[in-house]
C-alpha cells in the first residue's frame, strides 16, 4: 500500500481545499450566467397570451396592499380584528391575483399574505390563478407565488379548522385541500415535460412533488427563501448554484420535514413520478429537467421506497445500455458529465447496500483512482463513499483507493478523502490505517515528534513543510518537530473540509493522536480554533464524541483557561463556551464564572457576551454566591438523573 513517492514539489505542498464545480469553474462545461435555456413551445399548438394581455397592478393598488400588509403585521395574531382584516384583504387579492403575482413588489407581498390565509381564501386565490397556470408558473415572479401557495398546504393540512367547511356542506377542508393539490398535479402531468424543462416551471414541479409526498426538503426550502433576493437573478441563483467542494457537505442527503398527507396524495405522487419513465433519457441528460428527477428520488426514497428502486432501475438500465467507453463500463461516461453525474449522485445516495455492491463490482472496481482524479467524476464517487454502510463493500474500496490518498489531496479533491474517512468512521473498520496514511500524506508521520502537529495541518489542509515554511531537499531526512517554532506560530485559517476531517477522526474508536495534538495547542491557538466558523465544530466533536473520555476532554479544554472572556465575546466562541458550560461540573463552573465575573461589564456590553452572562447567571454569582451554588447544584443533579435514565 504505497503512496506516491515524495518529491521536491510534494515537500512544499499545500492541498487545495477543493475544486470548484459550477459557475466560474474551469472546464466545468456549464454555460456562463447570462445564458438561459430557450423556453419550449406550448404543446398541441396552443399559444400563451402575450404579457400585455394580462392586467397590470397600478400604483394605488400596490400602495393599498403594502399598507394592508403592514397593518396585518401590527395587529395581534389572534382575535376577530385580525380575522376580519385577513378576510377583507384577501378578498381584494382575489380580484387582482394575477396582477399581483406577476408584479415584482406585488408578488413578494402576495407571498406574505398567503402565509396568513385560511383555507377558503387560499383556494379562491388559487382558482383565480389557475386559468393562467402556464404563464404564472413560467413567470419570474409568479413562480414564487405558486410555490408559496403550495407550501401553505402542510400548515392547513395540519390544522383544518372546522369553520372552514363549506356552508352548503358539500366539501370539508380536507376535501378542498385535496382538490387543490390533485388538480394542480393533473395539469402538470398533462404538460410534464414542458414544466420540468422550463427554468422556472421546474420549481413548481419540485415543490409539488414534496407536498404530495408529505416531505419538505431543507435544500429546496432554503432556495425558496433565497428567492426573495432580486428576482431577475432567478436563473443564475438556482440553475447555476453549484457551490465549490469546500462549501459542500460530505453528503448530499438533505434534511427533511415530514407531515401527514391524504393517501390520495401518495397515489398521485406515484402517478406523477411515472411520467419520468416515459422520457427517462431527457431527465438524465437535460440539466433543468434532471433537478426534478433528483427531488423525486429523495421523496420516493422516504415515502415509496419500492417505486424509488423501480425508478433507479430505469435510470441505471438506460445508462448501462449506452455504448461502452474505452475504459469499459458505459456508466463511466455519465459519471464524467456535469448533468448526469448529479443525478447519479442522488441515485447512489438512495440505493440499498446490495445495489451499491453490484454497482461497485460491475462498474466502479478498478476505476476508483481514475474517478477520484477526474474534476467531475470525483463528486459521484464521494456520494458512493457516503452511501457505504457495510464492511464487505468498504474493504475492497479502501484497498483500491487508499494508495492514492496523497495524490487525490494534491489534485484538490479533498472531498474524496473526507468521504473515505467518513466511511471508515461510519462502518468502524480501517480507522488506524487511514489515520496513518493521512499522517504520511501531510508529512507528519516520521519522525514521530511531528505527529503532535497533525491538528493544525489537517485543519488547514497543508503539509508540514508548507505550514511551518520549511524548505527540504529531495531525499533529505525530515527534521524533528520544533516545539518553540510551533508555539510561536498563529493557527492558520481552518478550512471547512479540514474541520470535517478532524470531526470524523475525533469519532474514531481511538482518537488519541488527535487529542494529543489538540492538547499541544497554546491558549491563543485553541481560542482561534474555537472562534473559527469551521473550527468551532472541532471542539463540538471533542465534547460530544463517545470516544473522548471526560478526562481527555478536560485535558484539551484546560488550555482555554484565561480565554473565557474572549470566547464569550465571539459569535462562534460563545456557542462553544455554552457547550463547555453545559457539560461542566460545579467546580469547573465556578472557575468559568469567576473569570467571567472579573470583566462583567465588558460582557454585558458585548452583543454575544451578554447572552453568556445570562446563561451563566453571572449577576447572581457576583451578588448571591450561595444561592448561585444551590441553583447550579440542582441543575447538575437533574443532569445526572437524566443521563442515568438515558443510559438505562
């Protein structure tokens, strides 16, 4: 298991934090931000009305809705006055819904007003927009209104008020909501390829899939919240929003919020998802349509796993049936493509272990180092590593990929290494081997005195020579670690991927080397780590890892003594101090409170420090010490009792 031989270039190596994938990425194959996808012509020879044929919102009406929205925000959240005001304002909205939805300022106000809307007014606004659904869904402002309307369904499904039932008794609130969701799904299904392929219409499809499945994905909600920024940038903000590897989490599995939906919604979700099968080639190769299939896979994986597997089979069947590449499997061609590689990432994340095993044996085996070196294919490889949960699969993958660890880091594909380390953490094997390979890759394995410097090197993704500014000739014996040199140097900038690497290593079964390196940091260096947006999570891992004993934790954190005020007055450091305080014994709490109390006024004036002072009950500590000790003792007693219950 040999690494790439050392060379003069390797001796002075700084590992790039990660190659960019998306806007501005060299050789990414993506169009510049100014280019947009040409809209598809309406099917069946139908033509959309010209924009001038639609009503426009006058300044008087705009002013009225602006004043009404301000007034709604000022009245109490409950009471007859608010209900009456909401009813009256939404009655006016109903008459001018289309004009509001297609006006930039009006659409933003309408989105807020829909958040106040009861069921019946929402249905009436929807009915007013429905005859122009295609126009609104593909309008740069209207699309956000449709998304907001759909996102009200979880709220209304969770609390269908009895008084919302129709007066004639024909339909209750649940039936009205079902009609709203199923009606939209039917219209989208009729023009499925058009809506999925349109830059803005695809957002309606993706939101509809989530609502029908009773699952809201965090990534999609964040994008919708971000849409309140300049509307003219919608295409650039969404279609080209492909962050650099350094900004990506090691897994693309999105956080989700589930809510109850009628059975008819899940049936409709399956029917709507069946539309992907009719034109599977388009959804694999078209960059806009592919986003809809990716969201569908995430929803189906949670709610209809059997149909999700069926859809994955269709994707893999199409890809495997193409012409073989020179390297062997036809799948390798699609792993190197910007659009299809992103879809494959999602397929890998929702695949079960048997499918992953067969994918490795049929397509990936013998190609892992090539994929890791490719500027695009390394991303689906990361997702493949993220999805591994069995020792039977991880062992051959590790054996093939581990010899190229340093070369992969040098190419800027650090995410591959983080994903491999994460797999070792998750599965629980090859942990000692991968740590040794990392020490060698960062040139701190030999002499052994260098190992104490591994935390700054891992955190900054720099080799030993680069971090300390040393110049070593090829073939020269590596110099011993100089403690004076290490303590005199400020901690370098902590990278996101470096932080993730350390977090995984701290959760290994034996994190002793990492803990010794953390313990060797000076107070100011550890303070810099705690105040860093990325580095603060390293200390979170120290506090939460089951592999770190209380004694080891105290040994690392004792260096922060004398730095508590600086921690408290920092955005990220104050959060770390709160976490330390939560797990501290009474004696440690006294020490922290005494140090903070000496500069109480400074804390109170600081925007972050005054929250810490309140959490510590600093005023009580300074004025009524005995009462403070009783209070903290009671808190500690409750915490011990809770821990005892949890352990049982």
